[in-house]
C-alpha cells in the first residue's frame, strides 16, 4: 500500500470491537496498516518497527497485537526465517453496511472494479508523492481495472514476502500497479504477467511466449507505459501497443521514468534513515554492554583492590580530565580501573 494513506472503514469505527480497544491497540492497528499492502492488507513490520513508530514498548506492542487478534481485527502468520506477517481484517461490522441491489457477477465485465476503487487507484493522492498515473480523462480503463484485480486476487491467498526484501523496506510499491520498485531502480514483479497480458487481449499462446522469452522487468515497463497512456486517453490499441512494446523492447516513457525516479529517491532516503537508526542503535547497545561489563567488574573488586586501582588510574590519566571529578563516577576513571583490573582496554 502507498505509504501516504491507509483505509479505515466507517463500519469498523462504528463497531463494538473497535470501541472496546485500548489506545495502544488502536496505535498498533494504524501502524500495521501503514505498512500493509494495498489490496492484500498483508504487512511485515517487525515488533521493533511497530514499537518505534507508535512510541510504545515492545511488550506493549505484543499485548496490543494479541488484543487485536482477539477482537477479530488482525491476523498473524509466522514463517521460519521471515518477519511475522500481519493482515488487517476488514468488514468487522457487516450489520452496519447499507443494503441495496447488487450487480450480478455475470453482468460485470471481467476484471472490472467498483468506481470508488478505480478512483482511489488512479486518482492523484491528497498528500505525498504523485501516483504513477493521473485520473483518466477519456476512454476505457480496462488495463487499470485488470492490474488492480490482479494485484488483489493474485496475492490474496496468503502472506508472500518478496525475495530480497526485509520488513518490506527494500522496495516501495508503485501506486496503482501490481509492481514494486527497488532502491537500485529495478522493477520487481510478483504477479502473473501472462494472466495480465491475456486480460488485455493478447492471445494466450503469444502471452506465454512473451513472458517466457522476455525479462519480466521489460514486460513491466511496457505495461507501465500502457497504463499511463490509457489514463491520459492516448492509448487507442492497447493489445497492439503492448505486443509491439514487449517485442521491440520499449523503454519507459519520460513521464513514467520521472515519477519512478521520484519514488526511488524517496525509498533511498528512507533506507538511509533506517541505516542511520540501526547504526545508532548498535552503538547504543555496544555502549550499554560495555558499561554493564565495567559495572560488573568494579562491583566485584575487593575494596582495597578497588582503592589501589583507582589511585593507579588517576596517576595514569591526563590531569585535565580528572581534575574536577577524581572519583569512580567519572567515566574515564571507571574505564581505566576496568582496564587495569582485567587488561581489557575500553574503546
């Protein structure tokens, strides 16, 4: 799901389950929603990520997750070697939903979606980076409909974490498409391209040959171009353009490439922030571990031995750093005593 919005249904807010939640559970619900994927509602934030984003402790996050699962608002799936996958459960209070006539599945065009879903997919966001495609002006929206249908149904069965991603941070979704973008600018494809091509009028045998012989990223580029052109009302022969583009190796249109570059830079900046936070966390943990080791050694020294080592430390340390505080509360004195006691220099 795009990082700048998260859908919360009115029925959920009116439900007894939501009203009974504590404040911590609501914060955790919203944070998990922030990291969830559009259409599938699966997300992979770690407990540490949720705690950092919500300002809660790890144990509070764990308790809140249990509360959300018990309330029927969340489900979790744990696979060996992967982050826990969370899925936000929708339609918590169906009794509040308005009644009325519904279109039969037979009367709906294959791959079609509701108008509200289409608007949210191709319309410009109120805040945040621009969507890949703008609101369509004229013409059919079959390609837009198909990519959303495939993005929803193709990955609905269960959690599926992309190879090479960690907590869904190594790539970013491309709004309105079933593709993702890596920090290196590569398009990541985790959907059935053959099905997507056949939905656009490409014969099944030809679609199979194209996806077999061509690199998935090359196919994705042509589909992104077609999606953009269709949203602008400029795509008259979708199947012909898609076939020619894949066979001839069309590159990204300048308008599409520019928007993807903006998303890539956004992801790159986010990864830098994550790396800096991780480095700071490691350094903080290292300092805490070192201090714990120093404390452990000093507490177990005999008083006379501690006094002797303190005197030795004061004699070896530069006078300016011990002048105002020549006691063990001075971190330089404590470190030197530890070094003298066990022969392990403090970094």
